[in-house]
């Protein structure tokens, strides 16, 4: 998609191409990042200024994350010892999967889902088991999840606010899922983990609250990153935290610490850890995303496309006219509009549009969308 | 070992403990790093200043590495397209193994070797096959390597200057290995790769030259990092380069680019890539390591320990009196000297001492070593 967009822009001019295919934050880091980075630069004459830190992370970073997440996830007992600094949320996930999966183990995941999840567990013989979410809300289908659990189920993985739907799972849904997991785990030697991937937690609209997950189950593991909220995706810093009440929580943290090392991460990048620690309370300008969302939904309304209003993240996942999402996305491409077919997220008949793009791209796309939808339907 | 050292220092005082167990550079980054980092800080108000870059790395970094390695490895045809930026040499190695290994494939490696290699290939069903090096030189035993090659051999992995021996493999040895690989590959569908792990290339003593490997075989892949020469081990930046004449070299680079993404690295940390690119020509003060090596060898001479003179890196690998390396290293520990038994590197009867420690630690250890060896022998 990245290449297709670049090619179209070369051919037709950047102002004639509407690229909604990329989920990359395009904002600068928060203003405080600059001074924090200068302060880091000033330390570089010290021995080991950029040296190895422990495989679980730089202790002041782990402590700051623990303090922040104790409040955010309503788990006052959370300590640095329950935190592993990671190479983004992605690195946390592969390290976690390596630590807990045996070959043949299953990872249940509501669909649509970020397609890379299948690779993350597949490296180690894990098998992703997609379970379609309810439509049109895209909330979890708990009956279907319960029915999908087998003896090989090791993890239930979910992502809220969701990529690609923008759905935030309500507190009652998480509670019901936690009850299901508790019930199943009562009779299992190897428990099922609830793995919550939360890079978009900071980004909720219209006063929506993203319910904390860590406090809702002793089997909860939460992954986060500073890629989106601090716009430092390229520096690769995130974390894994485990519920302190988890049976053998120390063993899990020790295992993830070891897999962080042996998978070749060794430690999360030290500049990123120091930077994130210094500006942990900061954030990018959420009003920008809020305005873009409003504009994007107006564009879709104008074109007559149907969608569930995204409650968080910077995606919307409209139904594609005619039902064949690949055909429609290809048609959009011929009109210089780039989207990602829902099939790419395990969910046919929809497409993902990312509104992490400049305002005027959204604005100027209104006519193109309207024309494209009308002529596709004709 | 890290914890044992800290514990001893608490108990007896830092000046009474001689810790030669850690292979971490203890120098600051080169002086130019400071200005380079300030310059990076100045860009942080730009959109995407720390945003994602391509999975293969930031193009100016890849170009700079290609230009440098074209000269260093005597492969003028090397281009950015043959370079993947990685999360250190370790990340490059796991991404490479994931790209080329099928379960059951074998990775031949001269022993002693960095023990983590077994995990790096083991994650993906690869099996490390250690082949003892010649003694006392620790040069490769090519007959033994030839005898170890089977239908499942996929990679021959070596590390020069070597951790733990400090040995530099001579050009003739590499040439003979390349000839062996060429001979075997002539009749194989899936070729054997020569994988050269080179984090210590910059550190050779007494005018020794580390022969380039990339130019010596079309099947050569070289891994490097800036952890040691720029003392930025914690920022995790390295690279993989493949010989441009390799059959299907584009496929290999594409595969490593994908595994870099799907293993969760996504891209090498962007601050580190920008910093390394800015100060690529710089280096830490080699005279410091040279002086430490001289002092360390004097200490060993004084204690009557036998060793192959290390030609590179910052390790020496003496034979342990009595032959039982674990027993001797434990005895040293009781005398507040920390070393790593050769068994930890797949080579009994030796121990690794890292002289990446402050001069006065080496100096003050002379008496302790002398006493320890004498009393152990008594």
C-alpha cells in the first residue's frame, strides 16, 4: 500500500491522491520531547550513557510505567517488577507468545483483527483462531468466543480501541470475558491469558472511556506503546504489564524478560525509554484527531457509506457497497483513493480508512468519494 | 553474573571485587555523539520526526552502511538494497534465522561460541551444531566442519574477532571455508549460508587485520552493530548485509525485511539509526582497550595462567588449572574474582575474562589472581 500510494502520487500529483491506507501517526512528538532529548544529549559524555540496561528495561522507566498504569488500569499493587519494557507493543507480543505458547496452542482473536497477530503467534507454532465480532457494533461475541475455546486455547487476544473498527469494548463485555476465563481456568493446569493490546487507549472520542482491563482479571496481561500517544513509533518503545495477582506472575515476567533477550531485542531502545520516561505525562494534540474524525465521517455520510461510528483510534470501517470489499477497494484505487479491504483484517465486506492524514486530504476527498461510490453503484 | 558481582561489591566493597564477567563496553559514545544527538533533538517539532521508517531501515542509514561496508568488506557493488537495518546484531540474526531456517535445519558453529546463538536458531526449530575449534589457536577446524555438514545444514555461523577467545580467523581460513561452501552448494537446492557475526571488527590489536568476509563468498551474510565501536549497545542498532552476487539476493533481503516486521522489531530504533548515520566514521578510543589488554595479559602471566594471545575483541580465554573450569571459576569467585566458565561457551577447561573494565580493576587484580591460582593449585 505504501508503494502504491507513492506511485500514484508520482503519477497524478500528491493533491490528486487520497491515501487512507496507512495507520501511522503523522504528528510530531509533544513539544516537551525536544527539551527532553537535549537533556539526553547532554549526558552522552558519561560512560555507558547509551549502554545496555537489564533485559526487562531501565528501572526508572519501569517504575514510571508501573506508577502510571497502576492508576490507569486501577491496579494499585502494580510495581516495576510487573513491567517489562519492550520494543513497541509488537515486540512485547512476540516476546509474550514465545514465553507462553507451545506448538499447537491456540490464540483466540475477535475478527476483524490486525493481521500481523497471526504471524506473531505463528512463529512459535501458535495458531490464531479468529472469532467474528457482532455486527454492526463490532463488540465481542462472547458466545462465539466461549464456543471457540478448546483444550489448546492459551490466549484470548483483543485490541481496544480497535484497529480497524474504532470500537471500544464496554466494561460489561470485558467483565463477562473475564468471568468466562476464570470459569475455564478453574479446571486447567495451563491457564488462558487475557491479552489486551492497547496502543490506542489514549485516543477516545466524545468523552468515551476505555475501560481498564488489567484490574478485571488476574489472568490479564496488557501491552502498550508510546508509538501513537507520543508519536514516536519509529523509536520502538512499549511495555508489557501483568496483573500482580496472577498465579506465578514472577515466572511470567521472568520468562518474558528472557525471551526479550533471546529473540534479539536484548532491551528496549534506551534513548526511547529515557525519552518516554521524561515525557510520560504528555501527549499529542487529541483535538487534531477529533476534528479529522468528524470530517471523515462527514465525507462518508456525503458518499452514502454506512459505518459504525468509531469510538476511539483513528480508523473507521465502513461496509463496502456490493459486499465484495476487494472489488470496491480496487475501484477506489482506480479513482486515486487508497483504502484497505476488510479481508486484510479477516472481515470481508468492509474496508478500513485511516484518518491519520492531513485535514485537507480528508476535505478534498469528499467529491472523489461521492463520485466513486455513485459510479461504482451505477 | 551481573547479580553475583553486585552482591559481592555490596558485601566486600567495590574495590575488593574484580569483575571480569561482563562483555559490556564501559566507555562513553565518541565525543561527536553529543552534537549529533542535539541536532536530532532540534528536529523533534517536525511531523513524523520519530515516525516509522521502512522495515528495512531508514534509507540514509542503509546508504551510509552500504558505502562503508563496500569499502570495509571489499564489495564495491554493495548498495543500500543489500542492507537491512536491525535491532543490533542479535536482532539481525534472529530475523535472518527466521527467514532461512526450516524446522530441523542445522546451524554449524565453531566452539567456543556465544551461547545465545543456540536460542536464536532454536526459536524456529533450528539446531545449533557446535564444532570444536583447533587448540591452542582457536582457529577454525575445517576438516571437522566439513565432516559436520549434512543435508540439513543451512548455515555456518562464525564470529571474528571471536567472543570468547579474541581469535581472528585468517584470510586463508575464510577462503578455505568459502571453497568448502561453494563445493557443497554446487549440488544443493537450498544453499548453505556463511553467516559472519562481526560486532568486534573494529577492535584488533598490534596492527592485526580482520579479513573481510563478504567479498569471499557469494553466500556470505555479514552482521554488525554499533554497540561496541560507538558504545551505544543499549540503543540497539545494527545491520545485515548480503553479498550482491548471491543467487536470489533480493529474495533474501525481502524475507529478512518481512521477518524484521513480523518478529516485532518493525524497524531498527530511529534515533539510533540517525545517530549512527551521523557519526559512522567515529569510534571509541581503541588505545584504552589496547592498554587494558596489555595489563590483563601481564596479570595472567604473573599468575602463571596460559592463554592464546587475543588478536581482537576485549576477551581472553585462558586454560583453567586442573581442567575443571567450573570448579576453578567457583574458586575464583570465593576470592572475589568473577569470570565465566568455558562450559558456558561450549568449551570446557577454559574461562572467559572480559577486560572491558577500568584499568585499576585490572591492575589491582594482579595479586588476587596470583594468590588464587597458587592456592588453588596447592
